[in-house]
């Protein structure tokens, strides 16, 4: 009996991956003329933002073929810090603008809705204090949320005490704000949000390899602990994916 219930739950879960809903005429907030949600959360007007190296000034070099050949999930990192330029490149590669328009990013997104916010825990980056930050892609800057604090134990605890998470130079956590996509796609949104999460993390993998670093994606975490760490409400915004990065030994 218990096995049959589990099987039924598995089959229901598979529906998220199917495209059976596409083609239906759905009533959406976009069709109702409601304003589109912002593609970036607001922040205090007088916040002291952290400058990053602009993409046009980066001198990062990398061969795509070798990057793809060498890509692995890396769980062992050296004590070396990322330079400010290297970190700027990583976070820009994940969700940065590659155009003057806010919807044109380095990672694709269904309907250009970009439902994610990128949070980072800085452990070892030259010239940037340890702590929790939120990336502002429109400004290409960091918003400090909890500066000058070692959050290694809190992040590792949220990641179910996976020991390799304690070695990283930078931890990435992505939250979803589902309404950004629901505004356009209603009940079809959640499949494409899941797809979009893969896009942003794969960009991090490739960018890390290009600078002699490594990445390991993390899908196993405590929802409550991760949301509490980021101080998000768990309903309209909640963690959906994480990754650790660092220089490879």
C-alpha cells in the first residue's frame, strides 16, 4: 500500500515535466493588462553598494572547447581567493546584462521573465568583505545584506551538513519569485522556471572552469534553513538552487 502511494506521488510529480498544457488559452495577468512585475527587487535608496568590474573591462580568457571538456562537479577547493575581477566575471556570467536592456541577460529565460534573484555568500574574494550579498544585475553591483560575518556554518547547516560546502570561496543561492513568470504563463510557469534554473547554474559551471575554478551544484538542502538564512518569506520568494565555487586544488 505504501509503495503504491509513493508511485502515485511520483506520477503526479512527473506532470511538471510534461508540456501537455501548452497550446491552451489561459487567462493570465498579462492578458488582463496588469503591470509586469519588476525583474529585480528594490533596495534601499541610500544603500552602500559594492562595485564590481564591468564586463567591458574584464580580461578573462578561455577556450570554450577545453572548458566543456574539463567541466566537472568540483567538491575540493584550495585556500586561494578569487580576485575581484574573477568574481565579477562569475556573477555576471550567471545573470548579468549583455545588452543595455534589462531583459537581455547572459542566461536565457522563458519569455525573458528572469524569475530568479542571485544571492552570494562571500568567503574568499579579494577586496570584498565576508558576508551575504544580493546581486543587482541592472547595476552590476552587490547589495550587502549581512557584511563582515563568516556564514560558513549557517550555509553548511542549510545544505544538510555536506562537508565540502565549508571549503568554498563563494556560495551561490538562487531564489525564485514565481510571479515574474506566472504573470505571463500562469499554470505553465513552473516547468519553465525549473528549466531556467539549469541555465543559470550551467553558466556558473562554465565560467568557473574558464578561470581555473570549479563549481558543484546543490539541490539537497533544508528549505526552511536556506530561506531563513536569506531572510525571504518562503512563499512569494524562496530558495530553489545553490552552488559552491572556488579555486581548484
